[in-house]
């Protein structure tokens, strides 16, 4: 499942081909993804110019010159492919290629989604900030507003465990299970610790750990992205090496620790952690 680093990487990959470009041909090959597409989806996008492409949490936002913003979410298996629009004009589009967008620059962007948990919507610009998907989201984990002082306020008096609160999109936007597990490991904080009981000093370590795992994943994804783009224009996924995620029963990655990675379920999600060095 794409998490924040993947979505950010997709945004960076799509920006050069979309931002400033007019969309010359749009094809929705089915009426719905996870949710129905707007009835005027193709009509509104065709001829529109893309003004920007940004990420908020795991949403991609492309404001258009027509007063609406295209919101896109990759779901579990969504991915984009960038190709020359002139290529393979006669061949039938591939399976699971649900949305095709061609620009005046001769580029074709194809959205594939095998399981169709992704979605796209068109939202009036003036309604964007108050939109249910975007209103109430916490600060971006890579933004300046996310710091130890902020986390201290957000966690103050909370008896819920720190893992569950970090996954709460109202506390911090866009963090998923994998990177929360990795950040807690890096910070040496147990996922079962009550959030309100984590000291300010350790919250500062946690903030840096969150930023670190995301930035490193993006750096890895960036290099993978370049390789992919050179090969076949694929955008969407890359392989990471995780220190605790998915490693239950294996040795702790800290050489001197000697602990064994454990898995437990919190709020219906698997947590992976080292009970020796995460306190
Ligand atoms: Zn350990």
C-alpha cells in the first residue's frame, strides 16, 4: 500500500508532466473507482489547465484553471504510468487502466488500479479546505508545525498508546502503519507506551525519527523512480528495507541489542517492535 513517501514521489514524478499543461484528452474507462467518478469528470477535465500538483496527507491535489481541484488517492494498488501519447495508438489499453489523461505536451498519463481502492474527485476550490477528506487533518509530518511542542500538546493527558495516536490523521497527517513502526523503533519508544507519558525530550527524538524514516524512503524511492521512469514510466511503488516492519521473530537490527522483534495487534493493525530497546 502506498504510504506518504510513495505519494510524495508520485507527486514529484507527475509534476513536470502535468503542472502548467492543458489536458487535451481524458478517458474514464469505467464510471467508478472506489467511488463513482463525478458525472462531468471527463467534460470538466478536457481542456482544463493544471495549475499545480501538491500532496496533502496521502491525497494528490491538482487545482485546475476552472475553479475546481482534481483530488486523487492511490488507495492500495493505484499507480500512474507516463508515456508518449503517440505510442501504440492502435493497441487496446491494458487491463486495470481506468483513467487516461493526455496533455498538450504529447504525454499520456494512465492510472492503473487493480483492486480499485483508489479514487478521484473534483472539488470546488472554495469548498476544498472544508472538504470532509481534508478538514481536520493534522500537520504534515515533514512540515514545520510538526515538532515536539506540537506533539506534547497533542499527546497531553492521552492514555491511548503512542502508536495509535501517531496513526490518527487528526494528530499527524499521512503517516501509515509501516512508517510509524519504523519511527518508534528508531526513537526507542515502545508502541504500547501511553502517549501522554512520553517525555518532551523523547518526543523531540520521535519527531526526528518520523522525519528521518520518511526522508530516507523518499530518497530511496527517488532513485528507484528514476530507474523506473527510464525503463517504462512506472510511478508508484518501491522496495524498502525495514528495520522492524514485517520482521517478527527476527533479531533486532541494533547490533548490541540481542532482542527479538515482536508483533502485536493494536487497533486492528500489526505493530512490530523490539521489546528490549523500545521502552
Ligand atoms: Zn532491540
